[in-house]
């Protein structure tokens, strides 16, 4: 095992990508590593010759087809959804399968300026030689255009609208002017953008109409089916436990089921049977958080709990996920404990562990 904590998708899944490439007979858009059909198999799982391709995204195939089809056009792709709906995950895997490189990423923040989107300058070189290609520092976007790859923009709406709008020329003219050198970078075939943004966030800057028009929006939903969500969480927890060298006890799926029942009831603001209305906490309690809570519980169980995954080792993590607002959410959780969990015999351990903590 290598010392690197986490490899990019194209390295982790190099075998799968190579196997898909070997049997891929469908036409590829220029600059693509795989055909659109093979990209779908890579994301949704399937078979490539003798190699089994693991499912990366669990959910609606049509959504991913739309995403892949968009990338083959001149419009860019915007993955939209609440936090924890696998937007970044899908974006990474799409870039790995389409371009063989998922590392051309710009993390957009309120502090992101144009130099981080277009290009910057190496000031020592700039002073010594004046503006020149040698003094120019390319950004991931610049390199993606030059090499015909996908550039990922994480949390696009967190950066200022004026900076966002520098993307308009890139997307409409497929070029990036460099006025200082009286030159421009022209995008090579294969170049496109995948942006992610979440629609439940404070301090977001909506896209201008001009920019919005150049993106095709694909909304990634929270799984509406409980069995599907159990499958996603159990699968990802298994994979993460393996990469962290944590033992996965036999009762993981059982515990994931109980945990997701709590998550889904609080998220929906009513009990699973629809009989009791509940207050909703301020956080999203997403699938990704259920994964994090379970992995946290596994680690606790492995080091301090004798190995079995119990409500006692999960409860502190559940609390962290629910109590995003320490005052308001505490009231919500207390009410849930008293009106729902207290009456459920099979949740007695959760009730006890959580009431001790809140
Ligand atoms: N439908 C899904 N299929 C596969 N994995 C999922 C799904 N939903 C959530 N996940 C998991 O959730 C985790 C976090 O997702 P992430 O991409 O960081 O969320 P986002 O960027 O939408 O906030 C990833 O490890 C991913 O595997
Ligand atoms: Mg993300």
C-alpha cells in the first residue's frame, strides 16, 4: 500500500479505466479517453471483459447520462444539490473517466480572484524579464484549456459574481485572452468545465443569466428510497473502512439501517410511518453525513469499544451531525428523543446514549 492518503480516482481505479478502454469500440468525442457509453459504465458499474467495474454513483442513470452527454457538447456542466449528494464525487469520477485526469480543480471561495481562475504572474520573473510566457503562472483552467481536459470548479457560487463572469469568454469563445502579452490561449478539443454548487448555503452568489445559459444544470437529489440509501452508505462505509484499515463488524448493515431511520425521519420532519410530525434540524443530514457518522462509529468501536458497532459508539457522531445550531437543534433532538425514540423498544440503547449526551 502506498503512503499517499488518498489517490485521485484515475489512479485508484486505473485498472477499471484500462479495462474499459481495452473493450471500448464506440466512437469517442475528440480528446476523450473513453466513449460516453464507457464513461457511464465506469460511473454506474458493470462489466468490461473479465473486469468488474464497481458502481461509483448509486442512483438515477438518466442523470449521469445527461451529465455525460452535456460534456460532449459546447455547454458546460453544473452539478447542483444540497451538501453531501455526491456532487464532488461524481465530478471527480467524470473527469477521471473522460480526461484521465481529475486533478485540475479550482476550489472557489469568497476570496478567489481572477488570477486564480485565469493565470497569475511569477513576480521575480516578471520583474526580471517583463511580461512573458515564462513569467505567467497557469491555473488549472488554463492547463485544462491547453491540454484539452476537463477543469473542475468546486462550489462555483461561493466566488464573487465578477470573478464568475470571467468564465463567460472561456465558455462562449473557447479562449482565454492574455492582454499583457497580446496573445490568447485557445481551448483544445476535449476541454470543458464541470462545476458544482449547492443550493442550501449561506453567502452564495447566484450565477449571472449570461453564465447560467452556458451551463446545463443536473440536480443530484438525496436518495428518496431508503433501501437505496442503505446500499450507498453500506457500500461506501465498507470501502472507507478498508482504506483506513478499520475492521468492519458484521452488524454494520443493521446499524446503518437504524441510523438512516433516524436521519430520514429528522430530515423529512416526520416519522417513517408518517404518523408523527417532527421539527427539522438546521443541517441537511445527508447521505454523506450518514457515511461519516458510521465511519466515526467504526473507528470508535475498533479502538475503544471492543469491536462491535453499537449505539454507544455512534451516538457522539450522531450528535455532531444533528446539532449544527447548538441551541435550536438541541430542542429539535430532545423533542425527537422524548416523542419518538423513547417509545421504541429497539432504540432503547440510542435513547439512553443520546439522552446522556445532550
Ligand atoms: N448517490 C450516491 N452514490 C454514491 N456515493 C454517494 C451518493 N451520495 C453520497 N455519496 C457519498 O457521499 C460522499 C460525499 O459526497 P460529496 O461528493 O463530497 O458531496 P457534495 O460535493 O455533494 O457535498 C462521497 O463519499 C460519496 O461516495
Ligand atoms: Mg462538494
